[in-house]
C-alpha cells in the first residue's frame, strides 16, 4: 500500500512540474479572429470642475497568415469593423465604420479599414516589422469637412496611428508568451509600452496558472508609473504629467495554436496633468485624472 501511494505521489509530482513550450503554431492561409472591446472610464477635475467621460471602442479583426519563412509569420491584420462611442456631459457621440456617410468621422473610420496592416512576427509573438502605410493613405477621401478642420483631424489621426505606437499596442497582446518552457506556477516578465496620455514603459509579470486539455491559463500583473518629470504635448501645449496605477489580466491560450481565445485586462491610472502657460493658455491649468480601462477579447 505504501508503495502504491508513493507511486501516486510521484505521478502527481511529474504532472505538477511538467514543462510546457507555449508558442504560436499558426498555419499559412488560415485566418485567426480577435474581437476586442475597450471600455475606458475617465474622471477629471479641471480647475475645480469635475467631468466624467466614458469611451467604448470595439473592433472586429482577422489576422491572416500569408506566409511562413524560417519560423517567421507574415501576417495581414484585417480590421473588418470598428466603432467608438463617447459619453460625456456634452452628450453621446457614436462613430462607426458601418455608419452613415452623413457623419464625416464615419467615412474616416471606413477609410481606415480599407487596407490591411502588414506585420512579421516570431513564434513568441514579438513583432519584428510593422507597416501600416497603406492604412494611412486616403484617410480623408470623400470626407466633407472645412479644409482647416480636415487638416487638423488628419494630423491628429496620423499622430495616434504612428507605426511605432500602433506596433507597441499590438505587441502588448501578441508578446505575452514565455521564451522558455514553463511549468504551472512559473513566471516570466515582459517590458510593455503603455500609450495613454503619453507613452511610457512598464514591466509586466506573467504566470502560468493552470493547464487544461486544450488551453493554457495565464495571468498578468504590473505596476504602471510614469517617469519623474514626464512631459508631453497636448494639442500644441506643453504639459507635465504624473500617473500611476496597477494593471492585471487573465488570458486563455489555445494549446494547439498559441492564439488568445479570450482575455480580460484591467488597467488603472491615477494622477495629475499640469498644462503650462503659453500664448494660447494665459494661466497654468491643473487637471487631476483617474482612469479605469477594461479590455475584453473574444
């Protein structure tokens, strides 16, 4: 009996310490969907006046593997549909790539998804190249808007759609896999770039929580903090900012492909922004800010 129990204990020990190589195993010609909803709730106090803004951004996206060479995936990111709903004291604004052309921003969203984003990615999810130049072309085609306003909108879009910024946003979701084999309970770390009021880096810790017959369950945690004396440009005005907060997430990874089948990520930031005096801003303006952003992937 003791030998039997000892044998069972050994089996459980082997299962508990089993090493797993979690990598992407995608197939040429296949498409992998990723539907995403990002809900951001922002509480601001500007010169003593409170203001709440909620933004919900949804995208339906396919990752089409066009080629595989030497373990490198060539992928077309095809955004099929995107929308943005903003609720503020001024009311509710809805922009959608499927919306009527009477709303100029609907047309811009439609133009944004005409062409795919082309990337190359290794088996660990690191994005090696990122080309959204086709997506950037013709952003304002068929848009009826005063010329000055059109130029301002186009400049703002190109700033937000900067290739480096977009690449880091996508890599936050692709490069979450470990570079070495791991067992349940093992942790690994990744440096992420947070694009919020401004861009800054943080270190995220990942852990393999459990393994089922067809999935890996991974969790993540991070403490986000902007560097000391950080500054940025807000609509042409210089601003100093200090923000910090926790981030956490859970991911279900398909065992066969390494693809995220669903995920939930929560990010919080709390702090203040001080906009300096300028020709257009006669007095310094201080704004306290608290945001909570939840990303759901299905």
